[in-house]
């Protein structure tokens, strides 16, 4: 494509494009820049390169930043302009920024891997939700003043008061415990324990797998970009 296309171009083509967009003739632009028309002609034809001072005048005349101009030039022209202090400093900053971005990318990917592995382990060992459930049973409601163990040891006929209730807990609460309820309290005694397979642990482990995969993919991508 030509100078007016989207592809990068050399400095002469870019300068000519800018001048034409402003509807300036070579003599008019040369006067604005404070240089000879012959020098401007050499610049536009790629037969000469601007000094640091002339490059600054060009940027000021068209209201451009150095980064904006450099981004639109081809690789050969960029290398030719590296002898200018401002351009060399620009590429130096760009390189430092690239290194900084890659370090952050590596750190982020490594953290994803570490967090993913930690979550996989946590899910495997049931760190968040126990896989043991403890069962407790209560015979009925104990009235005020009655023994907490009336349904366990009393010889009285309490058939009409029996109100069995079964409670499960992920934590062991001892052989017996009491809780207040409407009308009195209930005494729960330990009955059994059994294993379960909580879905939360599987969800945590799956999240860990996804994070670890994304982290590894990030590390692999950064490595490929570094080699390219």
C-alpha cells in the first residue's frame, strides 16, 4: 500500500503525507520548519535524515508526539533514527517497559499456578468442608427443672412426650450437648459418624485446576514471545 495506507512507512513518506494533509507546499512547510526547501525535498525523498533539532520542529509543526511518529514508521527507519538522543531514549524506555511487563506477566502466571495448586490440595484434603458428618439424636423437649438426661435415664412413661429429632454436624460436639428450643431445651447425644463427599471440595479443586492451567498457559506464552 502507498503512503496513505495503514502500513508503516519511511520518514520521507510520512513527512510528505503530513504535509499534504495540511495542504502545504514544500516551500510553505520549509518556511514553517525554518529549513531550506532543498533539505526538505531530500527528507521527503529519503535521501537525508533530520537532525534532532529538525525532528523536534517537525513534531511541533504537526502537533505529534515522538512515540506517535515512531509507531507509524517502518523498522528500517526506526533503526536509522536511533542515533538521535531523543529516539534512543524512547526505545530505551520502551525496552524497560517491555521487561517490566514481562516480569509482571511472569509473576502473575506463577501466582496463578501457586494458587491453583493450593486450591487443588485444599479440595483433595477437604480443607474447607469436612467429609465427616456427626449424627446426634434427641428424644424430646425437656421442660424447665427436669434433668437434661430425662429421656435417656428416666423410668417414667414418657411415650406421650417422645419427639425424636435427628441433627447432623460437620464438627464433633462431644457425646452430648444441649440447645434451647421453644418450650424448654433438647439434649442431643452422639449416635454415629459417616463419610460424605461435599460438592464444595470438588468445586474448590476444579477452580484450582482452571487457575493452574491458566497460569501454565501464561508461562508458556511468555516463553514463546521471548523467543520470537
